[in-house]
């Protein structure tokens, strides 16, 4: 992966718009994202397509807003794959998503 963990253009834009509230925004993202990952992780083996779609969609949105573009891309691929009606082969993608999120988490904590 050569892409930056956080897209600085996106992050700087949201930080400029939010001012001092950026720390709260980061905190909400860091609080919610693990719950969404857990939801995906539970839904995949259970075959719960709707939960995979919902959790991945929410994670995609929050990640895109904060500039976590690798997480955004993996969440989008999971959502798209589930929308196709099958969860087959999505577990590998989910593992890659978790690794990408750990990097984002560490990077964002530097801004708190």
C-alpha cells in the first residue's frame, strides 16, 4: 500500500471547517468505527448480508469524511460485494480492512 493512511487534503479541509471541534469529530469516528467493524465481523460468518451492507456503508461514510481513504475503499468493496448478494470471499477483504483501520486509528490519535 503506497497510499497515505490519511488523505491530508481531505483531513485538512475538514479540520479547517471544524476548527477546534475536529478533536470531537475524530473521537466520534474512533468510538464508532470499532463497533461498525465488529458488526461486519459478526455479520459475515452469520451470513447477514443486510448488516454487512449497513455497517460497511456507515464505516465508508465516516472514513471518507475524515480522509481515511484506504478504509473507505475496503468498506466500499465490502458493501458492494454484499449488495451483489453473496458474502463469499469477503472475509479476506475484511481482514485487510481491519489492518487499514488500525493504521488510521494510530494516525488519528496523533491529532487528539
